[in-house]
C-alpha cells in the first residue's frame, strides 16, 4: 500500500518566478567614438553660442540664436539626438522671450504717448489758468 501511495503523490508545485523589477535600470549607452564625441562637443558649443546670442536684446542676435537652435533640433545626425530636447526647449524659451520683448516695447510706446498727452494737457491747463487770471473780475464776485 505504501508503494501505491507513493505513486499517487502530486508533483511538486512549480517554483514561482522572481518578481520583475519595478524600475528597470536603463541600458548603459555605448561609449561614443572620437568623431562622435567631437560632433557632440560641436553641437554643445552651438547650443552655448545660441544661449549667449539669445540673451541679447537685438532682433538680429535672437534670429541667429533661433537659426542655430533650429539647425540642432532638425539635425538628422544621431550625435545630436541627446541635445534635441534642450534645443527645442531653448527655441520655445526664445520665442516667449521675443513675444515678451515685443509686448514690453509696445507698452513702453504707450507709456511715452500717454506722458506726451499728459504734458500737452498740462500746458493747455496752464494756458487756461493764465487766461482766467487776465480776465476782469465779475461784479459782485468776491476777490480771491
């Protein structure tokens, strides 16, 4: 009986698989070649130059910066891939800076126009006061 009972024992349960990692490690990138490293450094230098040009207030400097950033963002070179998100962010920032600068210029012009109108109105008011002082006093009105 024991021999028969030994034949009927169930097979052992399969071992559970180890749990998958929650946050897998990213694959390590391959080391860039000398040419790839030089190309990456050139793109980084272009980004730095565009950043410096973008700090200027002139439209020409900002246009040059935008052109350099567009060249990096639209490059088909695989060495430029790590820098494309930065270039796209800088293009967006540069466009926002240009929009704000235009708005600031417009508000400055409106302020100058308002100040000029204010000065003109003050001059007219002073002229009216001078005319009023030269008018003869009304009879029955108390002198000032």
